[in-house]
């Protein structure tokens, strides 16, 4: 009984002391105002006063200490001081769990005396334990400590997870390659809100069928029932979006392009759809269409960074140095912390300085190791630097994240450069299995067979199959023409390529024709095609070098002979000597 009386007395004394110090305390509402205004640095400095307040130092005020620490953690989190935020949040949880032994007695005593407690009394703590754990996990994610983030999130009961929590859980499970629980979390997101497009894309990439994703959406209600959400007019385009993402994820690029084009008709100038469309066009080699859509995006919204590294790769392919320079300049001014910026910078550096290009691509991967384009660009760069073994590692890293056509297109030549035709054929057949309706996958198999004299007949069949599947596939036509030349069938090569001139104003097509004509000593025809290639693309390096070589041939000079030193060097030296004597 004496213990209970003492506890009540101690609490009352603490309560009176807190009243007398009330004017000196830091008001929490001012912290909230600073946070709402985005003044995070000021908020986190004020938080230092809040957590050291004497009114929160008593053991009986552990709930208040927890609230103050959680608020201070919020300020640190938003000020991007993630480790300090984690420390503050964990301290908040520790104080939240402290329940003074006398609490129950004090509450009953106050109830009996009919006293109303002040905001600083022993009311239950206002912090939400699960919300604080979510914030701790978010801090871990920000500093790329995904395992620690996942461990923290798993302590939150399944039923207590909200939309944000489920989305983060889905990402973390996916990063750790736990596919099934990731799918469960993403599905739960769509049950809570069918418009989480990020969850739709993730489910598609994890191999979930379109019909299974669509089944998660609220169904059209009966006439008497009230709709669960008021956007039923959106059901058609949402289904179309799901099907498009599933097509892309399963490497059905043709189907994906058709569905995205349909969506674009309904939502003209939709930046997101234009970007998705351009990215797929870039992957399948529709370079001009992709460039046009990327430029349209930049006209609508000049501050977009997403997929701009893909655009940079296309500009480099077209040798459009002016536009590439401007793009990289713009991106560096927009957000130099994004991986796309350093991929674009690497692409810009590649021609002049391979080492600088490699440094920049490594920076992009350090910023986001899951950025697929970064790994693909790294692989192509290493292959061009005659490091095929390292290139294989880069392309395999890209595949592990999301296998698309370009990772296979990098793997096959990398293995061939390593004199590993079996591995190259395995990768090509893997591509063909993943993309059974892709002419480009068939071409890859043909490329492997074409690498050795004994396989050229098989290569010819695969190239022809690719062209039957996609008659307008210029890459297949160029490969088959090259095979014809290797086999001495120059006439067939010319006939094949001239058929494509009707529909393709492409510089690479003119270059290939010029090379074939030069090989058959038809120099005037070769000249006209090199000139045509440069009219289409004045920056085409292959056309420039070819034309320079051809001009030597036409003058009767051996283009492979080493260049002679300038005959006037001796005269210049004598002149210098005369000047010195004078």
C-alpha cells in the first residue's frame, strides 16, 4: 500500500514540475510546422532540443521520449541523415516498450481522483510501432542495406501492412530473389489499389500472367451494388496496360508495341507511354521511330530523365554528336545523382576516351546496381575494348535483372570473341527459346554458325528464316548479304540489298552495298553508295573511311600501303638551318 502511495506522490510531483517548466519546453507542433514546410535541417536541429528536454527525461515520461525521438527521426530521415534517423527511431522503439511498473496504479489513482491528465502525462504513446519500423526499413533502403531493411519489415505483422509497406516488401523480396513472397506482396498492393502501376510492371517481370493480374482488379459491380472505386471507365485501358507490360516482359515486343500504340491513341502525348514505346523501339532496332518518340517526350516535358540513357545510345548510333552533347549537358543540370545521367555521359565519352567511359558507367552502376541499361552499356564498352570475358560478366548481370534482346546480342559476340562457339550457340538458342517469334533471335543463331566455314550453310538457313519471319528486318538482310560475299556470291548480295533500298533510306545499307561493289571492282557504283550514305548521315565513320580508301583505289594507290613521310620534311629542316646561320 505504501508503495502505491509513494508512486502516486512521485507522479504528482513530476506532474507539478513539468507544469512549472512548461514554458521552457520545445513545442512539438513547431517541429511539425518545420517538417511540413520542408525545413528539414532546421527541424532536425530543433529536434536535438526536443529530445533533450528535461520534461521528457524522467522514466515516467518514456512515452513522451518515444514520441520526441520518432519526430526527431522524421526530421533526420527527410534531411537524408539516414543512419542518425535509424538510431533515433530505434531509441524511440526502446522507450515505447518501457512500461513503468507504477503506470497502472497511477492511472487508477488519477481516475479515482477524477483528474484530467496533461498532454505530458502517462497517456499511451502516440507513436505507431509499425510505422516507425517501416521508416527504419526505408532508411536502410536509402543506404542500400536491403537485407537489414527486409529483416526490419518482416517484424511487421502481415495484417498490419499498408500499401506503402507491401510495395516496399515486394521490392525487397525481389531484390533478394525471393520471387514467391514478392509476388504475394505486389498482388496485395493491387488488391488495396489497382492503380499501382509499379506493382503491375513488377508482377509482369516476375512472370505473372496478364489474366492473373487483371483478376486482382475490382470487378464491375451489379446495377444495385455501389462500385468499389469510381474509375470503371478505366478498366479497358488498365487491362491494355497490363497486357502490354506482360508482352514486353515475355519478350513479345511486337505485341507490346501494338498495345502501347493503342494506349497512345487514347492518351495522346502521354509521357509515360511514349517513353515505354520508345524504349521497346530502341530494343528491337526501330531507331528512327524511337528517336522521334524520345524527342517528342523532351518537347512535352524537357525535364524527364527516365530512359534518356536509351536516347543517348541511339544518338551515338546515329553519330549525332551535337544532340548527344546537348542531351548530356541537360541531364547533368537536371539530376546528376541519377544512373541514366552517367550512362549517357559514358556513351558521350566512348569515342574519345574508353577509360573515362568505363569510369562513368561504373558510377551509374554504383548509384543503382539494378539499372539494366548500365550493365548493357558496360558490356558493349568492354567488348569494344577487347575485354570479352569481362563483357560476358556485364551482360549476365543485365540478364539476371531483366533478360532482354540486347543482353543476348552482347553475349553471343562476346563468346565468339573468346572462341567459345558452344557457349555462343547456347546463348543464341536461349534467346530463340525466350523469343520464339523474334527474327533477331534467329539471326543470333545464324551469327554463331556463320563464324566458322563449316556452319555457313546453316547460317544461311537461319538468316533466311529470320527474313521470312520479318521481311523488313534490315539487320538480317545485311548479315545474309555479308554471308553471300564470304561465299563469293556478290551478285546475290547486291540483288538482296537493292531490294531494301526501296523502303530503307539507311546509311548502313548504302555502306554495305558500297563495300560489295568495291570488292567486285565496281568502283563507280561503290563511290555513289558511299556518297549516298554520307548524305543520309554525314557523320557515318564507316562511310568516311570507306570513301577515303576508295579514292585511293581509284587513283591507283594501294589503300593498305603505309603512308609515306612528307617529302618536304628535309627541305624544311634545311630552311630552318639557313635561318639559324643567318
